[in-house]
């Protein structure tokens, strides 16, 4: 499956064995400049943004998964974004028992951030989830990754829960935030 978005020069392709060398290419540093601070009142999640005094940069470690298990699998899939021959983004999905497509990872190379690549990948994730008759998309983000949280909210996702213990070993992260996009079929 390949879809080309000529306006942006981006091709979205389904992951296959020849793509294994590219799978961690998008894992680059990103800025930590604020946090999303959630609040639960009257059965509704709300949030405010808290800006940090100093910007820092982090990079997630490379994933070491059985990449071949994503190939031809109806339960999980990876889509890659290419600009010419360069792999510039990925979205990795797993069908959950809750009937949501859980986004394990979405990442874009620093050189292509802010160009709509993440939006194209989210659109592809939604298409895949709908084709599999799932209820929606879900993912988790750390509260200190404000850029990602803003993006998820812009994509129509809503905050659906908070876990204050999952990242207890990491003093920089107060909460893991759970975002959902529920399809209205």
C-alpha cells in the first residue's frame, strides 16, 4: 500500500522487510519546553500548559523490536513517510483488545517537523483503524512533551486519563497522559 501526497512530496508506505534499516531513523532529539498539567473536575478532564524556565532536549532510545512481526500482520502495522528516498517519519500501530488502534510510536525527523508529515501519518493511522472497524485511536504521552500533547489535541484527540505512577522512576516526568480519538461512525 502506497499513498502519495504530491502537495508535500511525501509518500506513505506500509512497512516491509526492506524498510528495517530505516525504522529508527526518526529517533532524533526534540525539545522539552513545557508540560501539560491535567485536572479532573466534575467528570471532565481539562488541562493548562506550564512553560519551563529552560528548554532541554531529549532523545528516546532506539526501539529493538521484532520488526518482521509487523509485516503482513493484521494486528499491528507500521507506516513510513518518505520524502524522495529519505525516510522522514513513521507511525506504529497495534490493535488492542479494547478495539482501539494503539499508536505505539509516531515520530518525524527534525528536518521535516512542522511540514505536515505527522498529520499525514495520523490520517493513515485513522484509515487503518477504520478499515479494521476499530473504535478509535489511543496513545500515551509524557506530560513534559508539550509539543506532542499540543499535536494530539490539534488532531482531535482528547485527554482520557492520567497515570502518576508509570514514570515514577523518572523524576522529570510527573504523569503519563492517555489520549483518545473516538470515531463517530
